C-alpha cells in the first residue's frame, strides 16, 4: 500500500475521533477542542494529497483552515465565556434554550 | 527499498503518537489534561507535516496552534471558577455506547474507499517548499489571502463584543 493512503486513513481516524469528542463530551471548552482535532485531521488530508500530487495548493488551503480555526476559537471561547457569565453553567445538556 | 522502510517506521511512530494523544484528548476527565493532550496532538501533527515535506506549515502549526490557541484555551479556563469546571469534566456514557460503533463502521467504510481508490497522477515537483508556497500564495491566492485578514478582523471584533462585561 502507498504511504500516502496510510496518511489519509490516519487523517480520517483523527477526524472521526474529534467528531466522537464533539458528541460525547460534557464541557463546552472540550467540545471546542474536539472541533480543533477535526480541523487538524482535514489539514493532514490536504498535506498528504499535496505530497501525492507534487503541488502546494493543498498547503495553502491548510493555511486558510488554520486562519478560520483561529477565528473560530476566538469567537467560540467568547461565546462560552458569555454563556457562563449569563447562566453560570457550561455543560452542553443544560443549554437547551437560546433565550434567557 | 531502505528509504521506503524508514518512511513506514516514521509513519508508525508518529501515527501511534497522534492517535493515542487524540484519544486522550477525547476521553480524559479534567479540562487541563485535555488541553495538554491536545498540545501533544499538535506536536505530533507538526512532526507529521515535517515528514510529509511541508516545512512552512509545520512551523506555522507550532506558532499558531501550539502557542497562540493553546494559551488562549488555558487563559479562558483560568477565568472560569474551577469547581464549576470540575462538575462537568466527564463524558456522556449512553451517547458513547451508541456513537462509537457507528463511527467505527464509518471509519471502516471510508478507509475501504481510500484503500481501493486510485490517486490522480502527480502533476508537478516541489523543489523548495517555502519558496513555492509563497509564490503561489501571493499570486494565485492573493484575494483569498486578503479575505482571510477580513475574517480575522471580524473575529477579533466579535470576540471583544462577546467577551466584555455587561454594564
């Protein structure tokens, strides 16, 4: 088997582990960390495909994924802090309403 | 043949490191330990990027993820009272029971697709990773690059608005 295929299978595994984290974790901050794992899996797939094709376009897309990840962390953690400040909890099953 | 075997040894070591620390990120109870396992995952990712020949992306992974984002998570955890975090440290057991077999089957299906599929033919050859990436980024992808700066600006303003105290 080609080693690039092995790296892509590794990236699928990382993505699905992150997805499992989004499903099963209770804490909002750890849910955000799991979405970061999913984004990392996508980056790995981009870079592995780049190695197979001999181009750099996938790395540029990985770049933009990184930018969006930084923006997502800033906004997501702001949301977590404001949810915590308004309601005083941060377990995902307690947040069942959008309004106060 | 010898170089091929070295590549596989590197893949097995780094992949084991990556998968173990990702599983630790998902299943460890305390949020601080989650952040530390996540940092270990990011270091493994940077090493894999180096092994795949993406040197610039490995450096940026270290600078942005392993420094900026992880420090941001730690700062946010320190602002929230600790006993409230400890109350919600764990995972949902019944959801784990349902989700893990489904995701495992999904993993097997996607891996089967990857193993049986064929790749496109290589279309080029990267001589100098950093130089080629910079040229491509500032010619073909100049407009998305500028849009990325707008995204960061909007996210910064949004984070300030969301995070401030209500008067």
